[in-house]
C-alpha cells in the first residue's frame, strides 16, 4: 500500500514489517510456494525451476552398442535406425541389433568432448531449462578421483563446462546429482556412502551445484524406493547435513523414507495419461504427502516412453507433443516446488527431449512454451 504523506497516518515500523512479512507468506502460497523447514520455496518469480535428467553414458562405444554392428555410424546424414508404428508404439529397427529408433540432431556425440557438453548446456538453457540432474555412479570409494572411471571423468568435465557457461551468462545454468543404482538395488551402503563422500568433498561447494532451495547440492537418490537394505537411512544419517537429499518415491513408498531426506521426486518415465488417467492424482498424492512433511517436491514429466526393443512391453506414445503437455498439466496440480523432467538423452527408453532426427526440436519447443506459461 502506498503511503501519501499528510493524508494517512504512518504505521509503526514494527507493524509495517509484520504486514510485509505476512504479505510475503501469502504471496508465496498463492504462487505455489510454501514455508519449509529451513529451505526457501520457489523462485522469486513464483515459477518452479525446471531441471531434466541427463545421462553421461554416450560415447562412441555406447552408440555402437545401441545401434548394432550394421548401422553406418560414419554416414552423412545419419539414417534413422528404426521407427515407431502409426500409434506411436510397435517399435521396429532398420538395422540388425539396434535397440533405439532415433538419433540426436547433433549426431553421435561423445560426452568426453567439451564441445558436446557446451552445446547441450546452451540448447537446454535456451529452452528455459534451469539445469541438469546428472546421472552418475562412482566406484564406491571415498578416495576415488576424477580419473577413476569414465563416468567420473565426464562428470568432472560437465561441472567445468557449466562453470564456464556461467562465467559468461547472467542467467546461470545449474546441476543436481542423480545418484544412480543401475539396477543394483542391493548395492552396499559402503559403496553408496563412498560415492557420496567423494561427491561432497569434491563438489559440495562447487558453484555449478548452486540452487535456490539450499546452500547444499541437490542429490536425488534414483530408485531409492527399490533399495533392499538401509542405504537411504545410512545416507541420510551420514550426509543429510552436507547434501540436500531427495528420494525417488511413489505415493505408497514415501512414508518409509521421508525421515531421512529433505524432499522427494518420482522417476515415473512411463506415466501414461491415456491408459492411466488417474496417474495425475497419484502424483498429486505424493506431492501432498511431501508438503505435509514440510519438505520439497520435485514433480516429474516425460514426453513418452517405449522399451519394446529391450524386452519391455510398456509404451506411452508421444502423440506429437500432446503427451508432454498432458503429463505436465496433470502433474502441475501437485504444486511442485520444482520439476525434474525425464529426460534429456535417454534414447533407449524413448524419453529424450533433446532435438533428434525423427522429431526435430518439437519437444523442446513445446517445453519452452510450457515453462514460459507457468
């Protein structure tokens, strides 16, 4: 409220401060923000930031493994390795041994090349994406180094390229960590803790991992609900003071992990708004549970899903960009503090958002519009 001198009696300073504080809280609630235990909510503009899951496994050998021995990797232009049926499913391949149906617009890139990472960072930032949730698993040793594995090398390179980008751009791009299990749900706590120890020591104060929610790096423990032991509890007890731990839960598993983490997401890559129209309610249920615990909720979204070439049967057709828009709209009802989209470059599961030969930039263009319209 404006104060016109001479016509309105001034409020006492304490009262003014109290009114301003209450207004800020009310504004935060109206924008989807909420008071959390020691953690700020959404951005000042009231728009939940968007991160997308980013995989570090794309090397020449990995492309060869996924495209099969007969695919012409040196062809220019690159041919499509396969296709999907008219309904967006029924995957088939044009080259024996291929397990993907599409390739990136920027070719069969190598993530050991700084230029690849620079291109991906700039393209994602240009679409309004705040950062990558970078998937990584280390050697399990607290004394590992960046040269201990290919994943370690690529993680370290990505961190350096994000910092280089931020040095020349006012709007910063950031990282969160996706601590991966790669199907080994019985991975010993000692290995999980070893990886987190290395990560916290090397990157705990690295500006690439800055975020608006905490002074600590965001770390999502991917597939945490599937761990067979006490890994989540052990990680929370050992690193909750150093890392902002985020579980990977469903609306039926959150209660078992909530005491050990600061927030939750749900890596639901196969969410199908057609066959399961109640999926939005399931996501909202988890979001409500997380907020009721005064913790942060990182909602998922995906443009489609298909694992038929790798032995799976599930398929969520893209239907152009309709699936992306439907899932976003459904999951927006969960009042996310932030979004963790699935994914930038998971070509095997057909959840990729990055520009590709089959789809061009249609998914990224649609995501840009969704982000701007929040």
